[in-house]
C-alpha cells in the first residue's frame, strides 16, 4: 500500500523535457508508417484488404507523415521540449496503432498487445501523472476494440478483456516501481558524488590553509621565543608577557583548527551528547529531550564537538537578539542516529547562506569571518554525520545535526 501511495504522489520520475525522447518516437513513427504502407499494398493485391480499407490505410500513413513533418519542424527550432509535447507524440502513436488494428478487424490477442509498445515507452519517458493518463487511454482503446470490433463475427469473452486489463496495469505498476527506485538510486549516487566533490574542494582549501598556517607559525614561534627571553630578564613584565604567550597559543590553536589534516588526526572518543549539551545550555534556551531515558552516545572528537555546539548556540543567540527565543531539541531517530535541532526566532538564514553552505569565508554577520559554519560543516563530514540549515514556516532559523548513534557492536 505504501508503494502505491508513493507512486501516486511522487514527483517526476524522469524529466520528459528532453528532445532525445521525442526523436525516438519520431523515428519509430517513420518505421511504423512504412510498415502500414507496405502491408497495405500487399494486402490489397492479395485480396485481404478491400478498397475502403486501402483508402483508410493510406490516410493513416498520410496522417503519420504530416505529424512527423510538424514534429521535425518543432524539434529543429528548440533545444528542449516540454512534457506535454512528448505526451502528444506518444498519444498520437497510441491512436495510430489503435486505428491500424481496428481497420484490420483485429480485436483479439496477440496483435492487440501492439498497443503496449507506445504505452510502455510512454511510461518510461513521462512522469507519473502523464503516464497514468496513458494507462487510462490504453484501457479505453482496448475496451473499444474488444466491445466494438469492425468485424462483428468475433466473439470476445469477458475474461479476456479482464486479463488484458490486469496485465496492462501490472506492467504499468512494475515499470513505475522500477523507475522510482532507479531515480532514488541515481539521486543517492549524485549526492555521493557531490559530497565527494565538496570533500575534494575542502581538501584543496585545507592545503591552502596549511600553507598559510606554516607562513604564520614561523614568526609566531620567533616572537614566542623572544618573549620567553624577555620574561626571564625583567620580572615586572612577567604578567604581560604571560598574557601575550597565551594569546599567541590561542592564535596557533585557531590556525591549526583551520586545517583538514589537523581534524583528521584528532583522536575520537565516546561522548554523551546529552551531558555535553546540558553543560552549554543556559536559562534562555528552551531544551527538549525526547528520549531522556536513552543513552545518547556518539564517537567523535569531543573538543571539536564542543566548539561546534558553542558556535551554533552563539549564532542562535546573536540571531535571536534580546527578545527572541532559542529552542534546542535532542532525539534519537530510527534507533540509529542522534538528532540535534537548534531553532531561533528573529533573524533567519539568508538565501545565499542556504545555497552556498559549506563554502569557506561565507558569513551573514557584520563582524563574522565565515569560518564558524565552515568548520562545523567540515567537522560533521569527518564525523560521518550530517548538518543542514533551513528556515521554518514560522520564520525561524534552524540548524539540524545528525550523528550515527554509537552501539557496542560498532567496536566489534
């Protein structure tokens, strides 16, 4: 039942706005028209086709030729075509097969199955709504051929019509099921390729940042040595020198945190997400724990996770302002993932940030450097997690983090 529901309410299976698909039917139509023409001549000379049928068959061929000429003019002036234009092509072919079978006086199997040729191709080429229209049209044409044959001597059992209808429906359902799953697999493959591309870009940025850090680290090291010498000679400067040394160490740590190599070399540990969040939550944050009886353990680098949480909460506080609200929700999803959602009222994410999230130096704050979200995105990738930004229907900015839930068998 869920599969049928998904099929009926899914988005387009494959994009029909492609000129190549129209060309396929365009070429098949030329071949079919040629078959009708040759069969018409042969049947007339053998006495199997009377003069009236001969005329009707010629009109069918003429109609197919004119339709093909109109199609060729249309596709010659455009790079792509809308789905309705492709639906018109397939519908014409379906009617052409129907008219040929009707004039031949054939309403029984196996030739009746020729109706399935344009129908099956149409299911592949069109989205679910349009190929459903083709399904209904196919049923209507089969009903007409069975119940109103040109040759009245045919005796059509009702079970034959039911069997043909059932077979056609099964074909439609099976093809749509295969195409939906194929599209899902293709979408996942594209997501993997995009993620790999992003990782390659991040590694390039990491290499550039590593070179920058190397250039900065040398003068900082020299400065630190001089300060140590100065501190040993003049006691009254010891406090100032000590503060300077700490500031330099902070600069060094910040520079190291920019490099992907540093993050990859960090050792992971089993961290209780709930305990860590409770250390960072204050009275202003509305905290909701949906699985307060369950352990929420993940395997990450704890210092990087803490820094990511601090950055996200600080951004939420700044965006919410003095009067806005901040909501933090913690939950276990499908017994496999730990989900953290942070929402705030007030300022939402600009469209530019949503479209280019994950790129370095992208910021929407006046004094921001664009590295907070970049580091968070980077950390989540290396932690086998996911991070998503969105604006809710209530004009709230939302950050969603998803971590694989640590289980004991993960270590086996």
